[in-house]
């Protein structure tokens, strides 16, 4: 192992400048995890290329040497997708941080994968355009990571996920082949490979360039904050708004613990006594927005809102959102650690699921704060725990698993936007059967027959599921009866 | 974040503080986005989150190599990350501890690096030595190479300091570099306050900031005590505030209470001085200056020093004062980024400092300003070294 | 559910299994409305129309799940009853188009540049791969990133990877108001106007140019549509008349499509491209889709499309078969990847052999 590392370091230093190849534990330790710090692994080596030729050379070398490669952007992922391999090379793409071209006539921007999400919108703001997907970490997360995870955000009910907002992806496969997926037209010949690589969690190729779609900034955007004394009533409010044919640009819900945590950081003016608040943003032409604001106001009152306030100006609008966008880390103020879950459920199940989470929270004796993309049913329960207390992380993981299990049971999914990574790999066995997982492995093999790109993430091996299944027997049925038990 | 601090530090005040800070960090990475060095270098090790990790390793007992010291040295200490951090991680304080521990445990720096640090410590915090050397440099300037010449601030005449005539009095901390390099600033401040019923009395020298950040904690704390001693008589005589016109010094004076909290002889005095410490902008904003009636037809780009916006969390105050005074304050991109001055950073990390300065001036010039204003002597001299556009302390413009 | 509802997935699965065993090729067919589309038709017909019916629809969730043999017309009617619609506005081909064929061919109507494509609205599906396995990918919720997005991969794959069984779509509310505008301008002027409007937040839902007339469709809240119309100028081209025109465009019922003539092509380009295409064209999708009638050899058309930054598809509507010509050729590396993916889903080449590419 040591020998192998030494040899590889020598070869990598022929491809990259010495400062871009990290091999000492001291330098590697800060790369041992992404934003899901509960999972940590020291990479064997980390490299920081700054051009595509270097990326291709590194991949070719690693393919030859049979060394696994994990790509990483800003390391803001919440599912451990960029968790390194102790026997692998961590390919850090942060230096690919240039915006290559803005085509205002075709409304696209071509960027390197390490450009941050927000930087794209900032670079085109003067043209009256913006890049729509806006994950909460948009200040820091990179476009490459966004594509790899098919990131969402608070505005994706109306504007879609990353997959709906990219045109073309350039990627390099493990054998060093450069591929252009999608194109500058609205469709491309053959299979929709741009859609396939989006959300593939770095298992199919390393993204080296992305052309994103830009949208005209809405004339007007207004946000309204409604407070409820019961979570269920807020859920009813959401259903009423959608049922009335309104597609809000953003529709977010927070429960009381989440409100309290974020209010302290953002000072957004959230009512800290409310059981739930809804943030509802409508955008478009001024006339349309005014009419919709009235309708939304009336519908939410009918649903039982005890207090409704519209942001008076752009400043207050930004303030309302700042609380929501900083909600996860703000929880760091009330708890040393938190564990974020990313289940998606049909909206109608919201009340039931929240009640169930409350029950589980009491059962496991762990506090849970809930942040919810109410428009699209994406629920983010944040389990508050203390990693310094022995056993608490394990209990947290069990609670998370129980919550995700419930999301699948009510017709939802284990991950809406954060990806499977390493974190939800076992839950994949609940959501997909062995044949479906085998099909995913077959797709992986078409891109990466040696299985060297980000192995062990996103799609579990059947053996792993069999092991996991053996522990989890639901409704009297053993999962994967077709598999042998180990 | 999970922590397991090592025995050597766990139960010390420094260890307890560091542990509390580390545990607040949830490793989300938002701080990387606004970190000037991460933006330049693209390495986790040159980001706040990476440095927190390096410090954590060190405090958990791992061997400290040159890498840890290098990446901590590269930190500007601008604290933009603190403004960005939703979890409330007090990075600045953690860094201070980290640097001290690294200084004790890391392999010794090169002879050249140590000499440079000794030289800085021997000159900068000593206002008389600095003034002497500056005068020589100014005399030699005509025969120096152009690149070096640009770094030497030109002598500008200072307005007269009004004699104390008001009942309301405040102390102004004179600082180390400023009296020699830009005496006009405090004089302008004294005039402004005088016109509004407050007499400003100068006192003290170096606040200790330069030494503290180097880190030379012992010398820094000694200078802090000296400053407190210098201000104390005036405070006892009823000075309402300890005003600091350089935001970099203001942020340090505000930290005295924290820095000297375990010093029985000075804890109480430090608490009082810190509680009275005001950035000049805070004092000016409270003066109710009558807004100018006519615009001055001058565009000003304001570079808010990190020590003002991130260190003291004062935003928008100076801009409002300038607008009220009839200037057009032109917005420039990336207002949260450091100019690269950062105390002694421009001397210790010249390459990175130069790049940051270049970027900062490019950003400021997109606003096509007639003047650049700032609020800290370090930034002022640094910016002026590479631009023909006049750079002034904002108070000189009022 | 209606009496015709029927779950034929077991029969479909059996048929694929049988064909695979006998090494027979299958040609998946719904309503047969798109028999003209693709390189060539091979194998025995696998009829999907009997796999029919809406299996789940909750309007407040904005999600509908429907069997592949269901006609798009029937689905649209069911959605319209709740004032909802398929956002990508697929052609119905006189009631013959099925949900499966629509997704497999990835055809989207005039609303596509503004609302999204067929693939964009697919949330999940069940399908039978060439390995005769009934699999489920994606889900019935709007956000879902568990596993590879194999459901969206099926959109536009022309049935070469799997037989679609059941598809879940995100649906949209029907716009409260809709109206058309018309401008008599040259094509260059039209494209310029479109480029300008596309940078404004206008409630556009269609923009097409033909016969010296630029037609615009606006959809949304009444107030927004009226305000946009006032801001854009132009002539209102009649109340219901313009709705009918857009329907004709979607359904290929305009004289441009029905009158016959030179072979028809679909050329997909960046919206601001100013292509030099050999022949007569009708421009849709705000400049991003050119319907071209041209006698030029296929290679010339593929070249012209490529030079303009896009690609071309032979679209022999009403002309019989395409004669083996279909798509702009794929670059070698991409073609190899396509072949590997085909093998991953359909190793024995049972499904729609040769329909998308000659190589598989």
C-alpha cells in the first residue's frame, strides 16, 4: 500500500505541479469529508488539477493502476458523495472556477465545473438573466457538484431541478475519453445522456464543463410569510395554493424548532412562537404577481394562518429568504451536530409524516427540526445530536433510517435533492429491488467497466442489500428473498 | 463537529474556548465562497473550513508540520468567513489560538522568515522608529526604483488640530503607523468632532494588533496594556469614548476585554476600555451631521476594510455618511473581499497580497470613481501604492 | 376508472420474454401514429394499446400516473377536467398517439421552449427491458434523485432500451387566459424580436414564424397576458382562431405539413442561430426548431444543422418510411457509449432494432 502510494505520487507529480499533489496526512486530513462530516475517510492522495488535460491524464493513470477516483467540488454535499477512498485519489475540481462564455442571445452560460452556483447568476445579472436552481448552499456549491447531484433548491417547483436547466455537459470517463452530452439546441440526437449524467453522483464521468440555461429575471418577485398554530394547517395551505392553479416560485415551510434556530442567525422577523411558517414567493409580471398575492393571502387565511405578512421591499424579501437558506447550518447554533435527511413525500402525506417523525423523535430521544420544500414535497428533517456523546450518532442514523423508510412507505423517495452518496446507500435497497439495482450497475459498467469512479456510492451492491435486508424485515416480508443470505 | 482535544490543551482556557468554537462548526463549507485565499488558490487547505480542520488536528494532538503553519500564515484574518457563517463560528479567535499553538509546535521557520518577522516587530509597532524610517524613505524616494517608490506614502499636510474647548471629550488612539504616514486623518476627525461639540484628545501608540496577529502574543499584550495605561487617565477624567479612526486598531481595542480577561491587573481596565471603544464611523454616525444640500459631483468608491465590516460588523454607516455629505457612493463588485493589506500580510505574503490588491483595484475601478475612500490606514496605504486615483480616509472627505 | 382500463403488463412481459428466448426482434407499437419516425421498422409488432388507463391522479400533487397504451387525447381530457395539462404539449395525431410512444419519441409541442420537454415532465416510469425484466425507476414525486435517472433516459430513446409500461408525469395548471399575436416581418426581424423578448419575463407559450408572419402565443393570468400583449404590440389575430392555429401547428395540420412537397426534416438549433438551410422552412420554438422541406441530400442537411450548432432529424410525415435515414450521425465515442447502453438494457437486440441507429 505504502509502496503503491509512493509510486503513484511520483507519477502524479509528472502530470501536475508538486503543490497540486497532496500526499501527507496533515494536508489530507481536511479533505477527509464533505459537508456530511459524520462520515470521514482519509484519501490516499488528493490532486488539484486546473485543466482538462490534467484531468484526463490523472484518470488514465488511475485506470491503468486500478486506483479508484473520487471527484470533489466545493465539498458542500450532504450525503457523503465526495467521501474519499483510503485506497483512492481524490480529484479536487475547485480550481476549475472560470466562467468561459456567456451567450446572451441563446441565453446560456458555459462554465467550468468549479464555478459556484451563485457566481453564475451574479455574472449574468446585468443582462437581466439568472440561473434558476438555487440550492441553499448556492453561495459555495459548485455547478459540477450540482450536475452530479441534480441539485434542487427553493425555487424548483416552478423552475425545475438542475436537469431542467442545463444544456450541455462535457465529461471525461474513467478511461480518459472526453464526451459531449446534450448540446446547444433544445435536444440532441440519440439517448438523453445529459439527463443520465445529471444526478449520477460522479459514478459515470468527471464533469469538466457545463453549459447552463439562463432565464429572464422576473419583473417582480414578492414573498409572503404566513404563520400557523398547527403544522397540519400549513400543509392545508400548501394544498390550497397548488389546487388553485398557482405555481409559486418558492413555497417553503419550517416548524418551530427550525424557526427558532434560524431567527437567531438571520433576524428575519420570523414569529418564534408559531408552530409552522410558510414562505410563499410568487414571481412574474407585476400585474400577475399582484393578483396571485391576493389569492394566496386569502387561501392561506382560509387554511387558518394566524398571521400573514408580505415582505415590504427587496431588502425584506432577501431577509425572509436568508433565514431559510441558512437554516441548516444555523441549527449549529442550537446543537453541536445535526444530521439532515432529504426524503420526498407526496404533499398530502405531510401531516401524517410529521406526526410520525414526532413520535420517532420521542422514541429515539433526539430533537428534530423540520425544514420543508413544501411546494415539491421535499422534507428535510434535521436530527440534532452531539457527536461527542458516545452512541448518539448511531442512534441518529437509526432514526434517520426509520424516517426514510416511512417516506418510501407513503409513496415518496429517500432522497429528493441531496443524493444517495454513502449516507443512504442502505435505503436504496428499500426503494429499489435487486433487478433494478442490477440494471443501474449495468449502466455504470457501460461508462466505467472497471468500477473505479466513486465506487461504493449511490448504488449499493446486491451483497450489501442482502446484508442490510437481513437486518430489516418489514411487514413480515424479507427484502430480496431472491438473494442468498451471507 | 466532533472533537477530541488533546490533554495538553483540553482543560486550559484556550482549549475550552477552541473546543466550543470547533463544535459550532457544522462543516457546511459556505465560508469557502467568501474566503479570498480559497478563491485564489482553490485548495481546501487555504479555506476557513480547511484551516479549522488543520487547527483541530493540531489541538487533537497531531504532529504539526510546515503545511499547517504555511496555510495558517496564508490566512489574512479578514474574517469574511465569520460574516458568511450561519453557525456563528468565531473563526478569528480560533485562528489566534491556532497560530499560537502552531508557533510553539511547528518546525522552526527559515532564518529569513524569522528575520523579517523580527524586523517588523522591531519597527512597525514603534511609532517613533517607524516615523524616522519613513522620513528617510521619503527623502530617498526620488532615487529609489519605481516599484519601491510606489510603496512609500507621500507626505500630505495635516490640518490644524483644534484646541480642546468643549465639555464633551473623547480620546483618540493615535496608533503606530498613522501619525507619521497620514497625520491628516486624526486631525480631520478632531476638526469634525470639534464642529459638533466634542473635543478629541490624542493618546497612546500601537494597539498591539500587528504583534498579536504575527503572532507575538507577549509583545502584543504588552502593547495593549501600554495603550490602556495611556488612555486610562483621560477615561478617568470622563472621556466618553475611546475613538479609533483605523478600523484595524478599533477591532483590536474592542478585543482587549477578551484578550486580558485572565490578567488580574488589567482585566477590569480592559473591560472598561473595550466597552468605550468606538470606531470613528460609529461616533460620526451619532453626531447628527447636517447633510450637504448640494451634491459634490464626485464619485467615491468605498472600500470597507475587513476590520470594519467583518471584524466590527459595521456596514453601510460610512457609505451613508458620505452620501449625506453629498458624494455619490458608487457600488463595486465583491465588496466583502480583502484588499490584501491585512496588517503585515503585504510584507509576509507579498505574492497573494499583490493578487488581492490587483483584484480589489480592478473591482473598485469598475465603479469609475474620482476618489477611493476607506477606513483603515493599512488599506489606505496598500491601495494607494498601486493606483493613481486618490485614496483617502473617509473622514478626510467630510 | 373507465371500463377499458386494463393492466397488460404481465402479457407484455411474457411477450418480451418469449421473443428474447426465440431471438426474435420486436417492434413496439402503440397507436401507430409515429410509424413514420425512425430509421427502420423491424420485427413483430408488440402492441401496447391494451395496456391502458390512468392509475393515479391527485390534482393537488400535480402528478399523474398513466399506462403507456393510454391515448394522449384521453389523458389530456382527464387532466383538463381538473384544469390541468401536460406541460410539453405533445401532438395527439388524431387521437392515435399513446403516452408510451410520446415519451419514447420525446416529441414536444410549441410550448416546449417555455415549459419544458417530454423528458422534463417525466417523474418516473415502469418499463420492460430487453432482458424481460419489469423495472421501476424514478417515482411519483417531483423531486427524486435516488439512483441513476433511467426514467428520463427512456424519453427519446425510441423504445430501443425498454418497453414503457407506466409513466408518472408532473402536470401543470391550465393557463387562465391565452391569446395570440401576429407580426408581419421578415424572418431575420422575427428572430431578432424573439431574441429580445426571450430576455424579458413575458408569459410566452409559443413563438413561430412562417409565410412572413411571426406568431406569438401568450398564456397565463389574464392580467399578465393582457399586459404582455400591450407591451409587445402587433395585431391580435382573433380570439379562438389563434388557439386553433397553434393546435394545427402542434398536430402537423397546417398546410406546410399537409400539402406535401419536398422531404420533411426537423432541425433542432440554438434559438439565436441564423441557419442557412436549403429549402422552405417553418420556424417554431422561438427559433430553436426549424421544420424544413428540402430536396437536399441528407448529408448536406446534417452538415447545415451541425454548422448552425444543432442537429437534424428526418421526419417523413405522410411520406411513408424514412428510407433508413433518421438522425445526425453520432460522434464515434458517443456511438460506442450508445451501443454499450443498448447492451446494458437489451443485450440480445430484441427491442426496436435499428430504429434509432443502424448499429443497434
